[in-house]
């Protein structure tokens, strides 16, 4: 291939690449298919070719052309939209500011999406064009409804104030400041009620209070008149205190200490006596000695009980039949008296014999 042909082909490729790069910088890709739409504006606010076209913050195209109609003072803006993106018929194209540096973008907004069943805007259709100021772009408002962005700020500020009021002053809020303010309000109400009650009491007892103050004034005057007498009483009290200080308190304290020591000695002796009693009781409980054996040995108790019964029987028999125990009585006389007693007993108890 000749050198000139190579140079020509290289120049064509360079021009094509430069043209593609220029278009790409402007926001359009000549290698991909796209659809175009346009909108009419009164003022585009410095919009330039290549400005991105967005839906919900996603770039779907770019501004392809901007034409000014000097007669009607209108601006026609043409958009290149990616072919796979469906644009509904009632789409609004807003020129908005998307950054604090003044960067512009065209945002497409619509109520319902379309799916290519006749409800989408055909290619080359006109979209409704509106412009949003910088405040409206960040706060909402503006556009076709002509709402002021200040209204949006007012609404947001009102909602913020309502939320702040609920957080800080509502009785239902769990915020510590709200609880403190509610407690303070309740305290103020209680203080107000207490003040009103105190005022009523003061009004009802105004006469008694005045009388009390009069009596207090009289008492003060009396004290002032008796000042010399009161001073004398104070001097006498000081003299009496001095006399008390001269008493021999040390001797009295010594006597008290001796009495306490004697009491301690008596208590010690009582403790020793109680110790001896406890020792005796321990021996008794362990069965030592006569009393201990008597309390712990059942045989001794039974013997003592039998002896007691025998003695009781002997005393009873002695009372009933003393002739048995009279000295120098013969055995025959004793038996004779026993027979007489048996006969008398039968006569006294005839039912038992039958």
C-alpha cells in the first residue's frame, strides 16, 4: 500500500475518533442507538449541550441541541435518550440544579411508567418543560404547580418544630428534657395551688395574725422594759454555775466508782454461786448422788413409790383398826375383833353380799 494512502486512512480514523470523542464529551454516544425528544423553555438558566438527562438520579441521556427562537423568545432543547428507556406520554422535563456549584441537569418526572404498549411517548415527541430554581431543586416545589420553595421550607421547618415540641414538651415523650419540663410544670401548678391556699388561709386568719403580731410587739416591749431584771437573772445564773464548779465533784465521783466496784464484786460472787448451782445440776442430770439417782433410776422411783403405798396402807389400817397395834393384845382377841368387823361390814353392805 502506498504511503499516501496510509496517511489518508490514518487521517480519516483520527477525524472519526475526534468526532466520536467530541460527541462523547457532549454526552452522546454515536456508536449506540438512541431516541430523541425535545422540550420548550422560557429560560434554560445556562444549560449547555451535553448536560445529563436523569430519571431518579440515573443518567439516561444528554442534551443534544439547544435552539433559541428570538421571535417567540423560547428555547428548544433536544434530548438524546437511550433506546431501552421508555418515556411515558405525560413526562415533565425539569431543568434543575443538582449541586451547590451550580451544575445543571434535566430530570424527567412522571406519575406512571410505560411498557411500550401505546402508552409511551413516540420518538420526537415534545415533553413539558419546566425550570426549578436552586432552592426548589433541593427542597422541592416549583415547576408546573408554581409552588414556592419557601412553602417546602416552611413545611419542613414546621414538621421539625412539631417534632421538637413533641420531644421536649409532650407528656408522652420519654425524653429527659420533656420529663423535666413536665415535672417542672407540675411543680409550678402545685406551687400555684399552695400559694392560693396559703393566701386563703392568710385572708381567713388575718385578725388572728394581727393579734399575734400585736402580742409579739407587747412581749418585745415588756422584755425591753425588764431588761435590767433579765440581766440580774443572768448574773445570778452565772454565779450559781460558778458555785457548782466549786463543789467537790471528784470525791463524789470516787464514791460512785467505789459503789460500782462493790456492785461488780457482788455480781462476781453471784456468778460463782450460779456456777456452783450449774455444777450440782449437771451432776444431778448425769445421775450422780441420791437426787440424781432418784431422778434418773426408775427402779429407785418404783421402790420409793411402793414404800409410800405400803406406808399409806399401814396408816389407813392403823386408823381403822388401832386395836391391832395395842401392846399386850393376844392373837385370839385380835381375831375376835376381826370377826366383829366382818359382821358389821356385811350389815352395812347387804347388797354386796347378795
